[in-house]
C-alpha cells in the first residue's frame, strides 16, 4: 500500500497536512525535490522542520514530491501520519468502491424479482447499506493497522522482478494467493458459524437471506475484518509484488459484491460463485469457501446449487421459493432459536 499512499500524498495529503500542520522546509528538501534516492546521516530536526527525503515506492510508476511535501511539520514518513492517511484511504476508498460497484451490480446484474421472495426483508437495501456504513469505520481501522505494518517494511512485498523469487512468480503469485486465502478463509468462516461466536459476530451478515449486492460488506466489523485476515497475512509469509497486491485487493472487493448479486450465471463445480453463496445464505451450514469449492469438498460442507437456480422460470417459481423457505425456517430455528427478521408483508411484495 506504500504505492497508493505515495500517489495520494502527491495528489491530496501533502496539501492537507501542509494546511493543517504547517512547518518549515528542512535542509533535505532540495535534495528531495530532485527525486534522489541518496541518504544522509542523521541530522538534528528542529520542531516544525521537515527533513523528509523522497524515495519512490515503485520504480515503475511514481509521483515526485511537490513543494507541499516539505511544508508540513508531520512529514510523509512519520509513522502517525502514515497510519492516519492509511485509515482515511481505506475508509473513503472502501466506501467509494462499495457504492460504485454494488450500485452498478444492483442496477445491471441483480435480478429484482428477488424482492418478491418470501424471505426478502422490509427495507432490505437501506438496511444493508446502513449495516455496511456502520461497519466500515471499524473494519477500516483494523485493516489500516495491517497496511501500516506493510508500509513500514515488515512484509515481503517487493517492487521489481529481480527483488522477488523470479520472473515465473509474476504469474504464479496470483493462483498461489487465491489458493492460500481460500483455504484460510474457509476455516475462519466456518469458525464464525460456531455457536459461541455466531450470534454475536456472524449473524448480522446472515440477516440477509436473499442478499442484494449491497449486502456484500454488511458485516459486523470484526466479522468483516476476520474474513479479510488471510489477505493481510499472505504478504507477511510469502512474497507478493506491490502492484499485484493492489490489483488483488481491488479484485477481492469486487468479487465479494459479485457473489451477492443473485445472478447465477454458471453452474461451475470449481468456482464458488453467487449460486453457491446464495445456498450458504439460505441453508447456513454449507459452502463456506470464498473463491473455490475445494475446501468445502474436502471438509464435507459442499452443497451443489439446485438446478432450479439456473432456470429463469423455476428460479423464481412459487414451488422453489416454498422449498427454500421451509428449509431456511427449519435451519434458522436450529442455529438461532428464533427468527427476528422483519419480512415484507405479502401484499407489499407485489410493489417492492
């Protein structure tokens, strides 16, 4: 995330910090403005003096610092500034990504006939958005801590190919990342269904029996972060190219939206798509995986989506909904003891 932080420093944060916490340029500022990578010995820093020396986060794309990078007493590489910037970046961009892609999915992919399902909630979209917005600050805080350790150089993230395992790893890192995180998430997600933690942490996400794309980030904040832990652990135990990490972070968030879009495009036995994940929301104790069905198959928790899901007519038929509803009501009583959700009234389903 040091790449993202550097870009946003140049575009936004340098000016913000210069305005809020002004300081005076130090003796290193001219050297920094020349984009040098040279280092100097320890120099005494007077209060309010900015001695930051610019070192690009990436050799491929970087923005050299403007004069504003040297006009704040809280310089770019200050640990506190980095944490504050990472937190605001994670929170703001998380919300932007959520609204842009969930809204796009909702209006272009999501089957709005789902709103007539007996288990669609009253005011569900607004409730999903409200839950997501209330969880974003907490999830962003915990995520920013992980990003901070990465930016401070504790991870195995690398920039140039020669700094990594080799050219082959430029391609291999993607499937390795998917397999590693898919395994890790499976066990975390399954653990969140344990009776000791389910009602406190994971039940808020299972409020949505027939989710819309806006349910993708509607978690309890600790639940949402817990299921992202594998993404942060990976670069601390295995190498990962910096730009690949940015791409994968973006992909993860979009994927989370796609598996909640209710559009069952393919009945693939390997990919844990929207149909598999809908089965999880309906029947609770199946399909814990994130990307593939591998670990569910090995763990005995795989459930193939019913064939009715892939038939436009049968998918929305009264018989299919009745079967889903009966099973869901039985499982809810076993898992939660009671169903405290508020569904649309029967007459309301015709107009929602």
